[in-house]
């Protein structure tokens, strides 16, 4: 008789659900099995047993291999669902104890976002598959040498490579958190500079060109681009000019009461536009189409 014994701390309900869902497929393969729960001295165990092939050793061994595969898949899904968040929090508390509770919570949410592939990236999808396969492989290896497992002990002592993957995810979440925090502090500083300045000009029109450069106009639609870059261009060569930085610097220098962004669809740097909106909060208008946009589009098409 071939069986697996799975030790569980606490309720067995979720483990049983995962196992039952996985083993239902055995009926399609005409493999007879049974699942029983045993409670003793505050601990619980689930016994998964192959019932057929008692008198046919070869058939029994083959059925048992299939049982181990399905149980390993079920337990991998259970571990991911029930343990990953706890393990991430443990890693954060251990490796990044200097963050406060609110910061740790934000880092945890970022790590969970990476694990759950909320951004739907191909690389994170591959990592999801890899982590699950690591757990399944470790379970299969374990069941090759033992038919009894305690899930808590297995997670803590047999999944070192899986936990290393989680540590790398936490490291990435911390890097993202720190970068965002630095960005927010940078935005706060720029906003302060803008707020303490008297506006040098009432309105600035920013036109995003096809070549990802910018044309600036004042409130009277007079071009002021050259005035903005003159001092900047004296210090560096043409090829070194960063037009995104130049735009932000010019707007901060002018500190206008109103900024109108035209031809936003031409911009390849959406983050830059978000930065401008954050720095000049309440002052930015995104033009949906006007005579200025039409003129620039016509000029650009003529040059092509």
C-alpha cells in the first residue's frame, strides 16, 4: 500500500481543498485513491493513499508516482498562496529592520505586485513559473526519499533557493521604493522653488515637436525658445543638450502661472509630463487641440 502523509499546523481546510482539486484528475486516469484526516495532540495530518494495485506491484508503483506528482503540484500552489506573503514580510523584517512599519508595508505591497505580476511583464511571468517549478521539484525530490512531510518544516528548511528568489524580489521592491521616495523628495524641492518665486511670465505654451524637442511661446504666442536655451547652450555643445532637462529648467526659471502643453501625442517621455504636472500642480493644462497645435502639425508635415 502506497501513501503520503502531510502534516499541517492549524486548519487543514485549505490544504485539503488544493489536494482534492488536484486529485480529482486521477479519476480520469482510473486510479483509485482515498484521503483521510487524522488529528492527534493538536496536530493534523492528511493521508493520501493509493487503493488500487495491491496485488499488482508494478501498477501500484506507477500510480504512486502519479500521486506524488499531483500532490506536489497541489502543495506548491498551497505554499504560494499561504506562505509567500508571510515569507516576504519575514525577509523585510530581517533584512530591512531600519524601515518603519508604514515603509515596510509599502515595500511588502511592491514585492507582492512583482510576485503577482501586476504589470503583466514577460520576465515576471517567467519568474512566476520558475518559482512554482522550484517548489514542485523540491517536493518531488523530498517524496523520493520520504512519504511523510510537515509543510512548515519543509518551507523553512527545504526551500532555500525559493526563499533566495523572494529575497531578490524584496531587494527589487526596496530599490523601487527608495527611487520613488527620492523622486517625491525631488519633486517637493522643485515645487518649493516654484512656489517661492514671483512668476516672470504669466503663461507659457509648450509645444512638443516630432523630434522630441520643444518650442516655447509666451502668452502672446511669441516664441521664446531661444531665450530659454541661450545661457544653457553657452556651457555645452549642441549634441549634449538634454531637451527634457532644459524644458523643466526653463519652466522653473519662468515659474509661470499657467502652462499649456500642446501636441502631447508627440511626446515619447510621458514621465516628464507627469513631473511637470507634479511640480506645477494646478497650473498645467493639457491642450486637446487648438490653432497652435494645427500650425505646428502643418509645419512638421511640410518638413517630412
